[in-house]
């Protein structure tokens, strides 16, 4: 009976983490005006047996704290002590945004629009460059945790790249309630990983600056599902799971007028064409505009903003069947 090869050594920030070792490495990024050093904490769990290296990260947008809490709980529970392969865990990528309760870094730029970055560019670009240079060359697969922004609440969902069949397989393995292909944005982390040949999925759940236990619990379970797919956790009892719903097409339903927004459905619900989704009413109770479902589908995001302007995104709806988005 042959002996299985050991896992590869992982090198980050000049530190070597050999097979069977776990370590916390800190990558220095910049300093605050006070001189305080800001660094990115990176946890490495390198199994003894050979296997893939999976990157699990959160906090790319500093105000999206559900992912940060998801990874904190998993680190606390020693969930990443893998038997084979390796896991690189980055609970907070955008430290500057996190300490300022902001999506961006102090210069107003979005790190997730700055990849792959440049060594001498803006702060956001330098963070992206350092991360792309230090972490990504050693990664085989990626899981990026996000939440809805601007008071939009995302029902647990996974997004993959239509151009990458392996990312769809990862999305299916994660087993969130919904999964679908979404377009790649210039300068985004996922577009950069696609160019580097690293299949990556984005888990979206909850809203910014607000904990959501359902989102966190499904995130924990989904990450474990992916690690189990690669046999990284050893022998585990596989639980019977619900089949995730694949959405073929998605559409934002926007406010037809300004006013007070009153949703009439719950996030995650299945809806039928013509069903009342909510109302936009004026503040004087004289007029209101009903918002109805344009097709049969599932609601997977609701805007929790009570006062809206014309054109604001209110509901994100997906269909399991192809739909004509021009209707």
C-alpha cells in the first residue's frame, strides 16, 4: 500500500508553512496617520496529506461583517484543521474599511474594484497588489464572503462565473438556497482569479453592519460542504441536504416613484406573476403605487430602506426558467 504524498509548503510574507503546520501570518499594508501599522491577518492550515489549497476570505468590503463573523466562529471552533490539502483563511481583507465601518478605504476607493492592483498605486490598489502577489499564486479554489450593501438584505445565495464550469461545481457543492451565474466586474477579485485560473465563488447573505444568524450558519455549513467535497476534513457523516435552486435569469425591480416603501413579502419567498410584492406610497396617504411580480420566480434580495427615490432597487427576483428581460 503506497504512502500518500505530503502537502506542499505554503510561503506567505517570507514565512514557510510546511505540511502538518498551522500558523498566523500578518502581511503589513500601510500605517494610519498616527503611525499605527495596519496588517492583514492570514491563517494557514496546512494538512499532512496532499490536496488542494482553498482560500476562504471575508471583509473585502469593510462594512460587510457577516462573513467576518462566519470565519471568526469557524476559527474559534477549529473548523479548518484539515487532514489533507490546505486552507488559507483571511477573516478581514480590508482592515481600513473595517475599522471605519466603510465599504472602502480612506481615499474612497473600493478594493474590490482595484484588482490586480499596482505596487505604487492608490491605497486600494496597493492592498490588491500585495494580496494578488502573496496569496493568489498558491491557491486552487476561492470562496469570497459578502453581504448586501446599502440596506439591501440578501437571502443566502452563491454566485459563480458563467465562463468557469468549475466555479459552478463549487457553487453547487456549497449548497446555499440559491445559486446563479453573475457577470464579472472590472477590477473585481473574482475577475482576477478567473484570469489566473482559480475557480471562485461569492457567497452573499444578509446586509451590511448587521449580524444575521441564518446567513452565518448557512455560510459555515457551505464552507464545510466545499471542504468535504475535496475530502479535506477526513471521514465525516454526510447530512442529507436540500437541493439548491439554480436561477437561470435575474432582474431588479425598481421603485416606480419616490415615497415610503412597504414590502408585502418575505425574502426568499417564491412568487407568481402578478403577485403583490409591496407598495411605494406618498407621505400624505393620498397615493400609492403597487409593485407586482413581473414573472414567476423567487425573491432573493429586499431593500430595507423605508424611504426610497424613483429608480431605487427594491427587489431582486430570479427565475428557474429563462425569461425575456426586455418585457
